[in-house]
C-alpha cells in the first residue's frame, strides 16, 4: 500500500528556503491578521515560531489599536515582531516593531516614517515589478508580493503563479515574500524561488504550537 506523501509544515518549508544574504535578518514567516478569515488571531499568533512577524491589519484605527494591544504581550513573550499596517504614527504610538505599507502608499514616494526606519522592520505590499522597485526606492526592507496562488481573500483574481513569482523574485531589488494562497502544500512549489519567506493568513492559522 502506497503511503501518502509527507509535506512539511509551512514553518518547516520556510526554514528550508535559501533567501538572499540581504534577507538573513528578516523573519521567514509573517502572519497577516484578517477580521473575516482569522477569527482567533491571538491563538494563531501564539502558535508562531520564534522570530516570526505579525502584521496587524484593521480598517479602523481604533480596532488596530485594540488588537495590537492584545497581541503585543504575546509577541514579546514569544519573540515575534509586531508590525502595524498603513499608519506610521499609530505604529510609533503603539511602540510596534515596524510598519507595513499598502501599495498605494508606495506611489507617493514620501517617507514620513524615516526617523523610525533604523529601528523598524518596514514591509510593503506589491503586485508588480514596478511596485517592487518603488518599495526599494523609499527604503523598505522587504515586499510581500501577491497573489502568488488563488486565495480566498480575493477569489477569482488573476494570480502570478510559481514561475512568474520566481522571475520577479530573481530580478527584485529587495527581499520578497510570497503571499496569496500560501499553504504547506503550495509552499513546496516555491522551495527554490529565492523568496525571503512566506506571508499568510489561513496557511498559518492552524499550525501546531512550536
């Protein structure tokens, strides 16, 4: 009887990546919070391996602040980096570990958060080669390139696919994370991609405790 193939967990797959030297100080896993798809972010964050990162995404500033306040002690205890999406002032007020920029903020070309860049991890959302260049130009540490595979967050949206993702990573001017449809199964297809790591919502929501 043939045994079913064993696929590494997403954390194991991330640990096996061979990122460029510029990514060696970056986390290999990033969990994105999502009110609709991640009902219990505290439990999901509590399962992340040490050294991972969490990006807090909420449309309302008050909701971001409340969630970040609940996640901060877990992140500190487990050695995780806490990033706030879209609002550098709030990230500073909350004493977060970094900032995540939506793609539309890259187009402005401004760096109001520059005074914190030395101590923060700055990431950006990207969906194209141009956005990757813009992220590098304004001083981001890494970009989250998406969607790589079909994802429940944006059903029916065109995807990059593994081959195009690899091409973009290899010509990118900064470290790149794979985002969109990233699971333990799909991550295997990106083993030799040169990605800095994986970013996910559902793919990291049911990991076993490390």
